């Protein structure tokens, strides 16, 4: 490694360290376990916890939706997140462009339905039911986030005590390729309360729904398929999240 290459790597690492400090966000990484889940377990797919008296979630045509995620919020310790309730995300059982969904949060400890409809998941985004483990960790803003250009420019200016007008100007003066930095930004495949990620563009703003509730990347494992190696994401407003109101969640996905 020559002196110039070593210097470039040192600059990239310094940018990364400052960027991580600027954008760090405590969240939960969702880790898939090789174990079939029970109704009350935290899980990806499987049979949902639905209290007796509640209607099974359906799409606009009356078809049963499939459970994608179930998490008991008593296991979550995050700012703005409610402390109780079993959070569940249901989506269409067929992977399509206009994916329908419902987000529920049921009170824990109620008698629940055990006779649940069988869902045909042959065309679903996830073929396997997995018990999950929640690991508290730190996430960092992706370079596809709509706030990224302003954030990285702030980091570059503070690091060099400069006043670059844009990323291109900073690259030219620092003699770096910002892509070398972007490749090093750590990413989580499945997360709760972290940063979103996209294969194309950030769809926000979405009427104040700024907080990423849940993210699922096809890279998590080979039996998860969201279009062509895509990413599913959901957003909620900070106000609704604090109240435990999940009636106005936005969920969508994109792919390559």
C-alpha cells in the first residue's frame, strides 16, 4: 500500500467515525432463529396472536392477510415506543406491487383464537416461519436516506473546518471518492425502530410519518424474497408511535 492510498483510507475512516457519531440511532436488530414459533412468540410469519372477539385481518376483497411480524412490546426499550401490547404487521399473502397491509397492536394476556385460517404462502415474500431474537444495537443512516446529502456534507465541513457547497466540491478538495465511504456504512437486514433503507428512492415525506417502524431486507436470508432483492419498510409518525396508535402506518417496498 503506497502512502497516498494509505492516506485516502485514513480519511475515509475518519469520515466514517464522525458520520457514525452524527447518525447513530439505538434500535433492535431482529435475528431469525431456526425454530418454529408458537402463537405467543416474537416471530417472522407463523400464526398470529388474535384475542377472542377480534376479526382476522383481511384485504379489501375479504382475503385473509398473512402475518409478517409479531413483537411483544414489553421486550422493547426504545425512546417513543409504547411499553405494552403485541405489535403485529399483516400483508397480502401474494407478493405484488400494491401490497395490502394492516398493523395491529393487541393487549397482552387475553384469551386468544387457536383455530386460525390457513394461509397459502406459496407466493408470499417469506416461506418459513421463524422465531426471532431481539438484539439492542445501533443503526446508521443509509446513503439513500433523503437527509443523507445534507448530513454527510455537514460531517465533511465540520471535519475539515470548511464550507463546501456540495459533496462534489468536497470530493474534489479532499481527493476522495465518497462512494468508498458509502460502502463502509454498516447496515442491518431486519430492524425495529432503526433507519430505513431503499433500493431506489426514499418516499418520504409522508404526512409526518417519518419514523421507521420496521425494515426487512431480502439479504436477510435466501427464503425471503421481496421482488428482485428488494426491501420492505414501514413508517409511522412520532406522535402516533408515542401514543401506541398504529392505525396510520405506511408500508411499502421497492426492488432493483
